């Protein structure tokens, strides 16, 4: 196989692992394609889609598990981001509410 200086070390490692084990790995292009399909899915739905994709195709379990870990991390970050957004909204609501309550009230003479 011809190696260019631009050929990634991950691809080289993947090729060697594939040759040694005889199993296929989830290469970066496959992970990207799957990532687009599962981007907005829950982890359980994403895991089912990944399992269906690799089913019966002799994929290396470690590479599949690694991808599932990446998906779990992405889902976790997305969920936490949503929680932080809600919390930030609550903080802003409380600050604005407190500010409005503490505004000076006009006296009865209209001043």
C-alpha cells in the first residue's frame, strides 16, 4: 500500500489492526456517516442503529464500542447543554424579577 505524508496515523493503525485480526473496523468515514444518521437520536436509538449497521459484518468489537462511547459522550454533552440553557434562563428570570421588584415606586403625588 502506498503511504503519503498526508495519510493519517489512525488509518495506518486501522489497516494494521484489520490485517492482524481479520475483522473490519469502523473507519472514520463510516463513523461520520453513522454520526450524521444518529446525531439527534437518544443513546438507545443510536445504539440500535449502530448495532443494526454492524450486524453480521465482522466488525471489531473494540472499534464499535469505542464509537458507542463517543456517541454516549456526545449525547451527554447535548443533554447537559440543554440543562445549562434552562438553568441560565431561570437565573435571568430571577434577576429580572428581582430588579423589577426593587425599582423605586412612584409616590401617590405622581412624582
